[in-house]
C-alpha cells in the first residue's frame, strides 16, 4: 500500500490540535464514543466555547449520561480534571498527555499477585473455592476476549444476581459481553444500564397485557427488541399497541401487536419528514460521513513516517 498524505482543502475549516501522545497511547484501546467526547472537548477548548453537557451530548448524538461516563473515563486516565464551584463542576481542565507518567502494559499479562487477588475475591463472592477448570476458563477469557480483570469480577457478580453461577452460563454471558464490545468496567456499566432499560420495557409490556412479568419468553424479548431497534418505535408506541390489542381482541397476541406497530411505522415512513429539534452546524463531527479506519495500520504508518524524518 502506498504512503498516505493527509492535507486540508481550501475551505478554511480551521484546526484543532491533538497530541501525538494521545494518538499513540490512547486511540487504539479507548472506546470510540469516549474518543469523540475527548476531541469535541478539545474543539470547544480551542474555540473558547462554553456549553453544558446536554448540548455536548446533542452535538454527538448521544445521551447526557453516556457523555458524563466518557468524561469520567478520561478523568480516570488523568487526561482531564474537574474544577468545582459550590459543589458543582464549573470547568474541565485538559491535561497534556505528554505530562502523564504513562507505562504501557500488555493487557493480557498480569502479575501473579493480581491474579491471586482476583481469584480470592471471586471465591469470596461465590462462597466456595474455584475449580482448576474455572480458573483456566477465566484466564482464557482474559486472553481471548481482552477483558480487564474488573470485567471478570463484574461478570461473576452479574451472574450471582441472576442466581446462575455455573461455568456454562457464565461462558454465554462472557461471549455476549465480548460481542457487545465490552472490554473494561466503563463498558460494563453502560451495557448494564441499557440492559436495565430493556428489561423495564419487557416488564411493562407483560403487565399491560396481563401476563406474568417474572417469566418473559425469549421470543417475546426478541420481538420487542425488533420493535425498538428496527422499527425505531418508542416505549409509549409499544404500550399503546398493547392496549389496542387488548381492546380489539381481548387477549394478548404479539403477532397482532407487531402488525399494529409495523403499519404505524409504514405510515410514518410514507409521510414527508420535517426537520425538527437540534441541527448541528456543519463543523460539528456528526455532519460528516463517518468512515471506518484500521487504527493499528494508520498508527504504524504514522510512526514509520515520523521515524524516517518525513
């Protein structure tokens, strides 16, 4: 592959400088949404723009809670600091990545004492010793799924809450978390909050239909997920469809509800769309087409170019 040259066009878009240390140390391993928050913060800093978290979240098409989690993540990395006034955060101070004592660590290599502490904690939570097979499986997940030890501990606690602590069930959870992009404790927190929201709507649907909300069928969860993710209907739309179902046929029927929501979605799609709400100016990041990049390859080439003096 030929060397890539990056340059500006003549549109006068200006620039926001990003530290090379940030690129080489944090870009590859940090969650994508968190990187967007960090870069937007830099943009606001260099432009001298004051804003609040809700407006920042709108600029990035994310919710305010996720934005705050991203800021907490960068604070934990030492890249930002909070300045408070009267108990409230009044400003965010960006810390130069070059000033941080950064020691790269192989995420798959842990000190023996760290592993012993993790296994000891898990055994205390389970109330029993771990078998050699379980220990080997946990170590395999650290390597195979690139989990942090915190993720393993949270996984065991999650399964304990579900009262399902056999290794086969935990293996399914581990695979599911990996597929969901979970790698660290912040990812787990975000995932569990989203999962809790889904369970709340599952229960509301069952309660509206007069069903036992403690025994939700997997097929029904999949159908509700489809309504939310593919049809993009709201919780209120789903509950309204459930009420229509009961009023019209006097019994719960998910196929009937699905037909109501599908027809509603088709009717909405056929109407001309109006632009409402917040519209980000062109210089905000979500106004441009997103591309996917091979970060490792780009980092390698940028470093090669730097070392060659070009």
